[in-house]
C-alpha cells in the first residue's frame, strides 16, 4: 500500500513538473511577443519614429536602452512634442508683380553653394543618440544680377548628407521659401537617422524622423545654424 501511494505521488509530481515546464516555456514565448506588440503600438501612434528590422541597422549603430515599454513610450511622446515646435511654411509672398517680370526677363546663371549646417541639439534620448552635430548641404540655384543686386531666381536642387559617425542622415525631401525679395531663402530638410532601441532586452530598429531648417542669404556665410 505504501509502495502504491509513493508511486502515485511520483506520478502526480511528474505530471505537475511537465505542466510547470510547459507553462514556463509558454510564458517565455509570450513575453517578447507581448513586448513587441506594445512597442509597435507606440510607434503606430507616433509621427516621429518608424520601426524597421533590427538586422537592417548598419554596424556601429547606437543602441538606446529602456527598462520598460512605459519608459520608451514616454520618450517617444516627448519627441513628438518636440517636433511639433518646428513649423515651416513653404511659400514665397514677398515679390511684387514688377519684380517677378524683371526676374523672369533678366539673364540668369546657376551655381552650387556647399553649406555646413549646424543642427540644434536635442535632449531626447532617442534623437540625441543618432543626431549629427552638422550636415553638409549642397544648394544649387539660379540667380540674376551681381553684387548688392544679386538675387535668387530659382532653387534647382537641395541635397544633404552627414559624415558623422556612427549616425547616417538620410534626406527624403526638401522645402524652400524665399524672403527679403529673393535675397534670402529658408530651407527645410526632411529625413531620418537610424538607431537601435532595446526595451527590456528586446531590440528593434528605428528610423527617427527629423527636420532641419535654416536660412541662407545669397553670397552669405557658408556656415549656418539651425
């Protein structure tokens, strides 16, 4: 009888052990899936970041660590608020009709100015980890006149890049707006940087959207600040 009782107890223990092992295994699988789902939810409601496969990040890409999804969400919301502060109006309204006809009829030339644009630093942990200190911007434009009468005629192309390490600025679009009767131009560069984010040990790749705005007066300093 004692032997039967012992055998039954061992059998129940074995079943219990198998059940606990299966439960632990299920929890181990469910935890990262749940975390990833929550990270994706945060990204879907943000205009500042986009998730990518972590394997697409270049070697040397910085990793920003967060203990919890809540910490990550807080940083993303702060980044969204920071980006709302930058508003750019893509229009030019300072030309009179007579100036417009003069510019159209005048002989034009074209050139490219290479500018060094120093970027306003961010305190946000996601953005600051990959934000370049400066970008190089090639501004190609046509112009009329010379000396003090020289003015922009048309912005033909705007391209930018960063040689900073480990960050890699990628421009996706550029907007422009003339001011001071086409003696100056405001430029908005739109693009992104790449960064890795680790939330509770789970790593994802992130495109951090950014915009860089600056003003440049024709024949002015080739070093400008955001």
